[in-house]
């Protein structure tokens, strides 16, 4: 897989998750309908950061090999592995939906892809 394809796919995936987060938490995260509005707002604030990450990946897709692009690949690797671990922990919680494993697998795919493609395409600049 080429770095451009990986960055494009991840930008789309992250943006979709961000969009999903803009819906009420009761419909997307199974939070009780009578939960405080502040809880819903906290979900939206946290997930709004995903749009920024999606934009970084989108614009980095055409970048030449550099230390900045190396950092983007490393950041995505770490971000996706943490995301996969946290989703797995939530999915292991009693009463949670088993569909969470789909998200764990997708995030682990991105983790492995960013690690392998990032390592294979590291820049050779000394600066």
C-alpha cells in the first residue's frame, strides 16, 4: 500500500468517526436518554478533534518524505493503537455491544499499516 492511499483512507475513517460523534451520544454510544447534557457535550468536544486529525492526514497524503511526514506516521501509529486498546477495553465491559470488535480490528489494521508503511518510507534527511 502506498503512503498516499493509507493517509487518504485514514483521513476518511477519522472524519467519519468525527461525524458520527456529532450525533447525540444516546444514539451513537448507548448512553441513557436522561443522561446530563454535559456528558453529550463532552463527547462532542473530544470527537471534534478528529476533524483536525483528518485534515492533517488529508493534506499530508501528497507530501514528500520528510521528518514532518515521519512524525505524522508515528503519531497515527500511536493514536490508532491507543484507540484500538481503548475500544477493546470498552467492548470487554459487561453489557457492551460486541460490534465494538469491528472497530478494534479496523483500528489495528491502521496501526499495522502506519507502522509498516511509515517504517518503509522513512525520510533520510538529517534535519
